[in-house]
């Protein structure tokens, strides 16, 4: 169905392309003339940019004025005054309709014959929307291209801090109770302004923390002034470093303060007396008063001491070297001392980042040199040793690849360098592979397997893990889901207990590792079962020798540019606790239960490129508790101009969401409850599971499109009960299209857990398509979440979902529900079932067999996990596994669905209501157990979110 919100929705533009173009002035301004004169400005914005609609809107207003826009007091009067069918797009206004005290009826209406009912559609307030978008643009313009340090490293230009872009830094101050009563902060394009309030009893340090630390060779320039209040000897601006990277300024912070007439070393807000920080020779400069422009120029020395020059009203007043002691990696802190009645503003912060040392890599050389252009390294694997041997530890490192399609991997350690930059060849993407093209493994047949299983020694990079070598069969296309195709196949990774002998029956192919050996069973149907027959061409083998191609260790600053990463045994990129940018990079073919990109505890901006063919999720964002985690960290991920598709290469056994953020099992303390995601112009499609699923405290998405994903297209996920108390989740989504295209289960879904303070989802200007028939078949759904098989009891009506100018493909009144009402159950595997064990679900009994039998026979795998996966596949009658992992005559279960859940099987009735509570769940096995003898929790689905007219959710 076509309509204004379906056909006229703009996709987000790349506003960073703006370079300050100005509209020309004219003495003869008309709407058309104005629109034409705005064309040069619009030309620097992507063709579908929302601001580009402004000239069309001006012309539309002109045309409407010429034709006359009629106004009516009520909508009923407007409908009654339409005796004939007007032209599509004719506009009318309603000014005083008492039927809607909220005023949503009053406003501009547009005639659209494609819409049911009276054919009148209330238009969005486009002028206000455009004004808001322009306001949003301002910090982006100020930050144009600033996300990529490479621009500034190449040109030598200083990188500006855009104060209005509050996501680019963290506000900070020394710990104080009720800070809102002590000072107010205003961040805008004019600067970072702080006003001291009556609650301040003494001068207090307030400022910002930047997402990087002092790096030798970097330079900063800070400028600001006091504009109101009484100046004292404590008034002044400061710069320094704090090992606590976010939150309050800690007691370990080392700051240099320009106070009155002195440059004073300071610990937090008290004068230092530890003797470790000195200023020599003595510093003295004229005192400054209100409206004096004070400037700092700071150069970071090799030992991280600060060479400081002080300026007042543009003139240099003194210079010195301020010695600071070594501290652990932290964050730059910049701010001012503020007292009651004072107003101060920082108007400028620029950073000129040093390029440090550049190492060159060229795979064509016979052996590694010293990393210079004349004597490049042969492989990335030689980089870290060269940093140590050449005495480069502690310097920023830039690595330039001079050859394409090479093998290698790299650990970016903060103990070796505080800043890493890895560049591909200019003008394209340089491929970095976990597969060594120079290697041809020799495979030996395993006895007692009938020539089906072969083995070769394990090789791995720097990580020693249980499955270091993922095997891919190239040019063996297959369908993880019936509607999309993988050109190559990642073989299922399993366990072997007897040197590969138990793999002989894996007709779909598999690989395993044991005792320093890889065991390989190729899929049936290939010309030969012998892997030695496929060295090159046709059906070939890719044996990954790298667990991760880029692995960040610690918290360094990281920049990747113009790279293609592919063929890993784990995630292609793991972010550690680092931060930085990933620009114009391609990620393909991760292995063994891993996403292509795993952010972990890091904070990254991903701009341009794509993620295809992941074994797990396209982008995984699950924090880890087994690595250092900065107290108070705000985990922020930004994804722009990026495509994610074709996930779940092992048929969903290892996940397969487009973007995921699973923190159900991560324990956050109060200061760590901040997971943020920003999406802009992101296209997600053809995923095994969800397009997006996350537990973000704050999500903002604009211009996103999600299509043909196997379950929910977009899902806001609750958090585990232990972490839910007081937790607030907020998602704001605008200008979107969620279209299952007759596939998947749901367009939009929210899943809440007990104890949460609030979960808000705002959907504005979008379209939601129809999912697959059967099951939920809902465009939008609000439910509670089942955690570890236990349904949560939270009243879902306490949570908020708002729709503004959102349309559904079908009548929304029957497809938008609060609660799916489906009964659930959990089958727990404590060990692998024995031959002949059974489980009964409803009217169907499944039998576990070591040798596969007929209908409803479940093959016992080499582990309980594998057997569980086979049962799930049987319940769902997976066409890709029928006859291999369950009996060939097995059909899809008539009344339940099954999903792998933390080593167990989560069951859910297909039909809502109390009838699901009578579905029998029993077993004959000591390895299995059910929580109850039937499914439980089935209730009638209730209500719609809001009354709707036609197909619009308003």
C-alpha cells in the first residue's frame, strides 16, 4: 500500500560531506528563487537527505498558496466540504476541533486516495521537523570528518572538539552531591559554558573528559574566558589526565591549573603537596579578569610531561614545562574552576595528533626488514616484535599495507602503543586474510572411518583456543535460510572424543580439534572425500589459522581504514576495551560461533563498508567480564552508512543477528549501567535471527532499513532480573522501514523483565510490513522476556511504546498486541541422552538414537549441545538437516516452536491463550528434565496499543 509515509520517507544523508557551502543572497526573493539558490548547499548532501526536502517544501507552499489552502474549524467540516474527489496532494487545515483536546487533529491535512476511510491523512509538522534536523546538523557540521584522525594526520590540521556533539566527550566534575543545584552546563556550537549556582560553597572543577589520553607528540590548544561573577585567585582553566576514563574527576587525576597569576599543579580540586609535580622555573603572569581570553598551548613530551604556553587576549605571557608523573592509561580532562555567581565558557579545544612512527608491510619481500619503506616487514605478525626491537614502545604506530590479499593478524596492545592506525592501500580495500595462501596442508585419513575423516596438525596465531582452525569449503553454496544463499560453507565445528572416528556419520560435513590435530569430514556430494584433492580452484578449502585478525588488548586508541578482513576462526575484529574508528572496511567470513565484529568493552565508530557471511552476528556488542573494564564506562557504538547481511552461516547454531547487544548475564554496577548505540543510514537484511536486538540503555536510530530477517526485525530486549532494578531503557527510532516481506515472526518487538524502572520506545515516520503467516504474525508486539526458562511477571502496560506517523502493511488494529499470550516451557539437558531415551511434547514423541531411524528419530551427537541442536531442528523440521540429524519423515511440530537457549531447549506454543497450558511435556531419560508436566503461562493476548484509523499508527 502506497501512502505519504511509505513513499515520501527520506533516508538519512551523509551530513559529514558538508563543507560550509553558503546560499547566495538575492535582492529578489521568491519561494522558487530561494529554492533554486539553496541548490548549491543541497548538492553537498546525499540525494535523499532530509534537508534537501526544504526547497521542495518551499515550492509546495508556493503552489498551495496559489491554489488556496482552505481552512475548517473541525475535521468533520473539512470532510463534508469535499463534494468531489480532489487531486492527490491537495492540502487543507483544521484549526479548532474540540473532538481532540490534545490538538493532534488540528493542523495540515493531505488528500491521498490510496488511504482508506475518508482519504485524508494528517501531515507531519515538516517545518518543525526540518528545523530540528538543521539543529541536529550543526554539531555534525562542526565535527565534519573529525571522526577520522587520518584526515588530520595527513594534513597536519588540528582536530576540533564539537561541543554541541555531546556524544564525543563526557561531562565531568569532582564528586559532589546534587550537582544540578551547584552548577548548570550548556553545550552548544558556541562552546562549553558552566554557570555557578548558590549551592556551591567553594570553587569547584567542572569540565569534560575526552575519549583518549595524553599521547607523546600530541598538541592541544584550549581557549576560554570568564564572562560573569567575581574573579578570585582560584579562578582558572585546567588541563590534565585522569586514569578513570569517565564519570567524576578522581583523586588520582593530575591537572595543571592557570589560576590568577600562577600555573599550579593540582590534585583534583586541592593543591598538590606530594612534590611529584613541579613547575620550573617559577611561573608568573598578569592576573586575568572577566572577558579576558585565556589560551593554553600544550605539547605532550616523550615522557608525558607537558610543555605549556599561556596566552591572554592573543598575546603570549609565559611558557614553561610542567612535569607530571606517570599514570596508567586514562583520559584527557579539560575544564574550569567555577564558583557561585560565576559564568565561564571554553570556546575552543583543538588536538593535533602526531602520526608517530609508520611501519610498512609488503608480503613480496623475502624477509622482514626494520619496517621502513625501503626495508618493509613481510607480515603483520612481525609488527609487535619490531616495535620492541626498534625501541618504539610507547609511540603512536601507523601501519601501511603495501600489498593486497595477504595473510596475517595483529594484536594491538596498549602496552606497546597508545594509538594504533592500520591503513589499506589508497583508493580501495586491502584484503587481510586469516588463511595462509602459501600453505597447503597435508591431510591423512583417519582409520575406521571408511575414508571420510581426515586429519592435519593444528596451527594457530597468538591465541591458543579449543577450536583455532575453522574450515570453509569454497564454492559450495548453500542456504542457511531458504531465501538467501551463502557462496561458501563454514563447516560446523563439533567435539570429538575418539580422534575423529565419531565424525564419520556427519554427512553434512564437520570439523573438530583434539590433541593438536584438526579433524575434517567433508560434506557428502563433493567429487572426493579426500581434502588433498582440493588445493586450488573449484571446490576448495580455506583453513583459517587466525582466531582474530585484529585483536585489541587493553584500551588503546584504534583506527582501521580501507581494509577487508576475512576468513577467521573467531571474530574478525575484537575491540577489547579500546576506542576509535573503523572507516570504509569490509568484514566477511567469521568462524566458530563468532560475529564478524565483536565490540566487547570498547567504544567505536563504524562508518562505511559492510559485514557479510558471519558465523554469528554481523556486529556483536556483548561486554565481557573476563577482561579489564573501566569503572563508570559508557559503552558507546556508532554505526553509519553500513550494510549488514547474511548471518548465521551454521544455520543459526551460533546466533545470527544483524546487530546484537546481549547483556543478560553481565553484572553491571550502578555506574556501569550505560550502553549506548547510534545508528544512521544502516541497512540490515537477510539475517538468520533478528535484524537488531539489544539491551541498550539508550538507542537512537535514523534512516534505518531492516528486511527479511528470520525472527524479529527490530527487538528491544530486557535485562536479567538481577540487573534490572532501576534500569531505564530508551529507544528513539525515526525514518525507518521494517519489512519482513512475509518472513520472520514480528516487525517490532519489546521484551521486558521484572524490576525495570522504565522501557520507552518511540517510533516516528516509518513503515512496518507483514511477517510470515502462523506463529505470532504481528507487526508490533510487547511482551515480557523469558529468562533461563522462567517467564517474567512484569506488567507490560507499565512500559511505553509511542507511534507517530507510522504505518503498517495491514490493518494495525488486528496486528499490534500487548503480550503474545503464548505458553512456554524449558527442556534442560544435564548430559547427553542415552540411546532409546524419549521426550514427548504434545502429541509427538521424539526418540534419541545413536543410529538414525525414521520419523521423529533424533541423532545423538558427540555432545549434549549437538544433540540439543538436533532436537530443535527436528521440532522445526529444518529442511537443511532432515535425514542427517533427525529422521527423514519427520514433520514440523503442529503446536509448538523450539529455540536453543543456553544449552537447553525453550518451547513455546504457536497459539496464544490458555489452551497452550495443556500441551504435555514429559521425558524418559535421566539426562533430561522439564520444569513442569505441561507448558505454562498461556493467556489471551490483550488489546492494541492505541485506537487507529486505517493503516496508520498515530
